C-alpha cells in the first residue's frame, strides 16, 4: 500500500538543509532511545573499493505502530519553524518528538527501509521504505511477525559516504552527541560492529562523591569533557533513587566562554517526591520553585557551585598559561629582552592570566589585531598610575560579579607588589654579581683564571655592557658557527655559510647582538676579556683587530643598519704606552677609552676592570640611593673562585642564554 506525506520532497530537504551526514545519522540513534530502547546496534560493511555496502541501526525499543503512522510519517508541514527538531529544555527524552529526523537519511543514503515490531495485541511487524529521490512517498507493508520482542531496524543502502567517513567523522560525532546521555543512563549502550562506543578520550576528569543534608543523601557524579559537545551544554541532571532522570538545567558555569565543559549527575530519593513531567507553563515551575526553596536543595546547589569553582580554577589557570604562550608565539605580547623589562613582561603575563581566570569571556572571539590592541592597552595601564582603570575597561566589555571584582582587585595589587619585589631583588642580585666580579678581578688570593672564572661570570652577566643584548656565542664556537647563529637571530634563517679568512678559526670570548624594532637597527658587541695579571698592549689590541677583519670580510656582518663595538678589557696597560697613544689619537671623538673608530659604525674600546666597576656604580647609583640597599649584606666573602662563579649563575640578574638554532 502506497501513501503520500503532506509535504513535498523539495520542501523536506529545504527544511532539513542544516543536517550533515553525521547529524542526520545521529537522529536514527535518538529515535531508538526515544522509543525506549536501551541498546542501539550500528552495523556496517564495506567493499574492496572502500565504499560502504550498507549501514543498519537496530534498537530494542517499542517499535513503530504501523496502524497509527500519521504522526510519524504523514504530518509534516512546509515550515522550518514548526518542523525543526529540538531537544526539550528540561528533559533528555523525546529528542525527536515530531519524527522529522526519520527523513534526514537523504544526506548520506539514497534508500532507507524500516523493519519494525511493535506491541498491539501481540507482536506485530511491518516495513516502511523511502527513497531519497522522493521523500514525500513511502511504501508500507505488514509482515508476519515471528519476533518475540519489539524493536526497529533501519537499513540504509546506496550510501553516499565511504568507510573512512564512517570510522572517523561519524564515530567522532556520535561520541560528542551521546557521551553525556550514556553517562546519564548507564544501562544504555551503543554498539558499533560489536564494539561499545568508547568516548573515554572526551573525558578530561571524572569524580564521585556524596553530599548529605538533613535526611537527604545526594550521590554526585562529575564529568569534565575535553571539548564542547554537539548540542548539550553544561548541565545538572537530577535523578531519582532509581537513576531515572527527573529534570535537568544549566549549571552556573555554563557559557562562560572558558571552554570548561562539564556535566553533573545528582541521584537522590529527594527528587522522587517531585513531579517535573507536567507542562512547564502549568505546574512545573511552581513545583520546582518549591523545591528550590527547600533547605536541602539550597545546600545541594551551593555545595555543587563551590565544587565546580574549585574544579574550574586550576583548569582556567592551565588554560590561561597556554593562552599566554600562544600570545607570545603570535607576537601579541611585546618582546622584552633586558632584565628590567622582563619584570614588566612577567607582570603583564600574570595579569593576563589573572584576567582570564576572573572573566575568560573577554578573550573570546578576538582577532589578531584586537588581541594586540587589548594586550598593549593593559600593558600601558600597568606601566602607569591608571591600573585601577582596568576595572572600567573590563566592565565595559562584560559585567563583573562582586566576587570577580574582588578577585581582579587582588590580582592587580598582587602583580604590582610582585613587580616591586622582583625589581628590588634584581637590583640586589646585580650588586651581588658586581661584588663577585670585583673579587675575581682584584683579589689575587683567589687565583681566578680567565676562561673558567672571569669569562664564565661575564657570559652569564653580559648586561654589564648594555641591556637588551642576545648572546650569540661565548668561548668555544668559531666564526662560522657565530655567523650561523647571528644570521638565525637577525633574520630567522638557518644557513651553513662558510668563511674564507685566515682568522676564521679564532674564538671570540663574548659575542652578543641586539635589534631595535623601531628602526630595524642591529647593534653588536664583542668582548675580549684578559686575566688581571695580563697587561694590555699592542699584542692584545691586534687580537681584537683580527676579529674585526673577519667581520669586515663578510657581507652578512656589514649591512648598513649594523654597528659594532669591540671591548678589550684587562687590569692595566703595559709600559709600551701603545694603548694610551691610541686613546689619545681618538680623543677628538669625545668618547672615553675609544682606540679605533670607522665611520662611527665600528668602534674599538680598551677598558680596565676598574672602569667597568665605575660605570656600573654610575648606572645604578640612582636606584641604590632610592632603595637604600645595605651593601654590606650583599657582599658575600668567598675564598674560592669556583664557588663565586657558581653563585653568580643562581640569581635573578642572569642574562639570557646563547642563541640556539632549532635542530
């Protein structure tokens, strides 16, 4: 017997245009659960070409009453609003209550056939067949039933999807569609080709505990999901003592824009006394309002909210830290190199983390330019006396709860105090390093050596010669390795450039560079450090000039935007007067200790360790007076040069490590 539905095939496809193969297929699983099935079996087979021959969805539900099919297959209306499938707000049953999902198969199959067995004065059976070419027409026929159980099997043929799609996209969709539902109904199952649907990869955390108040005991199951589920938001599921769902509602942390997806299942005899099955417009609201007014319910919700916040907090912290790392990689957070600005950078990062913990929604849906503007604005406010205006900015974007305002206030005060403390600590550690250097240079009893002591300390504290530098090489690497690292640091490129020069195997003690983002200038320094017992003269000076000759020979070292400063450092000059004459010759340039000047782009200086110490004192004198550092407490006497060097490596003043080329 052939019958025609009251909607055109074109109209049905138009209304169901938002369905894709995976969401369409899920409707047939929902239809089984709506029919009170506890077990859904999905079976498919493929041929040698990777195409699927068939898919079937079998359930043990109540079946389809073929004598009363009008509701399921006839009564469709050519209106998207009236036909669209939506889950009831406060119940997980009757997902496909108007049956429209039965026609979505056209997105993945050309033909569908239902074989169903239902109870009607005994077990009756029949089949329904529909073609995707004409969805308004279906064939129905009764069959002799030899089944002892009710249930429905939908058989799809002439498939439009392959085996890869079924095993990947389809399975992944089913996990996200039904994981929360299977957690709610532990006696339910979905079996795919004989294997239960495994969604354990979606479970980030799971917890079980009990709450008790008055005479009521609540058994709680908490599940945190690794990602958002298809259509189900974060909710409370209220179940009676038999595990039957009575009601569900959103948690207070739903839709916070923080990717914290969770489900809370609450089982208690407390909910057995309430009837939430009535129409929401009539008695349901009043009944639930009465429940919400009870002491037990208030206790339960308060405890659960506290619990969720405790679970969410470390998650937000972890996510916020990943966010900051991403911001750094994307160039959203300014790149601070020197020690002072690294403290500022840490404060900015801590504030971003804190802001995310308080109100993650403000970081949602921002494009790259918006992220940069937002972060730069926060950085500007933190570096001024207007940090309290961050409240106004955030509240202009989203409303802060009193508790969130308090948290934000604590964050701002904490980061401010942290910045002051870290700055003081940095100054203290710089003075410690300064005193350690003086010990190595001037205390002959220590027997300090050039490479393992002096050079090692300066390698870790080359800020003594300027801020914002990046260490390119120290000690052993020869010029070819130095050039390779230099090119990588200044251009981001990895090369194996060879140097053809007589002095290419010489090793610079310290080679560092810094780039100015504003005008793209690159400043370079090369340090040649000499043992205090070595007196500086023409021999030591010529060693530096040999470094210069290698650098002058390579185009990569001599771009118009590059400048070079070479420092030869020792305790004293020798008696030849050679160094003094070079300084006198260059005195007209107005720079102390300058011994060579080439167009203002390449300069060579010869300095004593005493001069280095004096320059440190002058640079830090203002801070010293302001903070009134008690220097005697910073000065740590030591009789061992190795011990001094080790101590110098373990303080906050340590410079950045050498440039490393990715392997």
